[in-house]
């Protein structure tokens, strides 16, 4: 299993927004929703848009290109729950936000 990697500091991602970070060889979208942090793969499976750049509301991120909607807590596509992007474990240590990639 991979190790946790520090990607950001507390306060660097405003509430109900996301940001994209490189973790190992993957792009990861990190979201700050309801005081918690969630990480999913950054690239939308439809056309590869950055989910970290998407609009976030009620725990759902809207792909900025074609409005596909994904739950930030687990990466599930809202319109077809059989499809999802990987979600990654997140922890906060002190003022650091850390992500561990899913296998």
C-alpha cells in the first residue's frame, strides 16, 4: 500500500471548492466540504476534464466541461452509480492535509 503524502495545508482550499495535486504518478482532486477533506481521481472519465476545477455543491462536483456529477466522498457518478472514479484516503496531521492513493 502507498504512503501518505502531504499535498496541502489547512486553509489553502476554501470551503466547497477543490484543487488538483500530483500524488505519485496520478492527478488527485482534493475537496473541502463541510469541514472535511475528500480526494478522488482528478480526471473525468468522459473527456478528461479536471474535476478539481469543477463547481462543488452539496458534496457533488460538477465536471466543468460536460456537467457530469460525482460525489466527492467516494467518486461515484451520480447519474450511473455503477461508474466511479477512484477515491483516496485523506488524513489531517497538524496543519497538513495528506493523501494516500488507492491501490
